[in-house]
């Protein structure tokens, strides 16, 4: 795939609205081999403007069935390493070769197994896969600013709530996101991802300056939605 700068901008400009994260693992009660494809087809039917998907296999399957831009990542668990979203250049290459137009990767300050900060991989990916667009998953403003300075195409606070410094937060920091949009929005496409559970929250993100909103669990993981209902009802009855 050979994508020019004009083509990149055309793809990114088309992604204004809802992007659905279609991911499933064998441990999920809804797991089947074709589940992510059904998720993506349902998302396209509903009016989504893009898909986010994990692993070369699932990316390929979705690209065959759905004609939407795809943000691809490859979650690789390596012992107790905290960085697992596309942690290596080889992982990024596999995501690209599977057909994703955009490669999502951890761009936090966390250390990789190789003894590098996660964000240091950006330069390698830009050098080896210059046609690809990069989606920086960050956890705070400073990481977002660094990612923008590194020349990524998209920044989102995907990892807010999942790093050591932010793990005690259960909802997004909308004030911090608004500052990211205000300060960085003219340089990168700012997207919201993580902890968005309702359409109203998604619209609030657009109001704050988001180019698009990525929603996963609230749409594609009905067992988690059911658990929220069950837990709340059980708590009330007790």
C-alpha cells in the first residue's frame, strides 16, 4: 500500500464521527472466529466512519468484509511488560501488511522490554513504513504533546486510566482532553478513546474539539454492559 500525503488527509478527514473498536479474545463469552467481522459489519450498518481492530488476523478478516478506514494494533503480552500495544517494529509491520491504513501504538513514557521508552518506536515506524499513519495512544497531556512533536497523525488518551499514574481514574479527564484539543488540534487529529459509555459523552468530546470518538466496550462487549446492569441491580437489592 502506497499512501500519499493527500490520500492520508482524505482518509483522516473522512473519519469525523464514530469509530468502533471491534476486538474480541478467546476468554470473552461472545467469542467466535467471525465475531469481530459481525461487530464491524454492524458498526458500518449503524453509520460508523472507521474501525479499530487488534491482530493481523482480525484486521484481515474485517478488511475483507467492511469498506471503512481501519486503525490497526497488535496486542502482544511479554511477561510483566506494561507496553503491549504494538510494542515492536515487527508488530507494526504486521499490522500494516494486514491492511490497516493507520497503526496504533503505545506512545507513553513506559519502558519496553528492550529498555526503551514506548514513544521511541515512533521514529522507527515512520522510517520503515513512511506510508502509514500513526495513532498515538497516550495517557496524559505531556505524552500527547510529545507525540505531536514526533509527527504522529492522530493522538488519543486511550491509556488514561491504564498507567501507574492514572490507574485510580475510572472516567476520562475531560479538562485535560480539552487542553489537548486546544493546544494540539491544529497539528494532529485529536480523537477520544477510552471510558466513553454513552452517546452523550461522545458528543461532549466532539464539543471539546475531538475530530472523532472511538468507542469499544460500550458497543461491542454486551457481556460487560450486562454486568454493569446486574452489578448495580444486585447492589440495590442488597
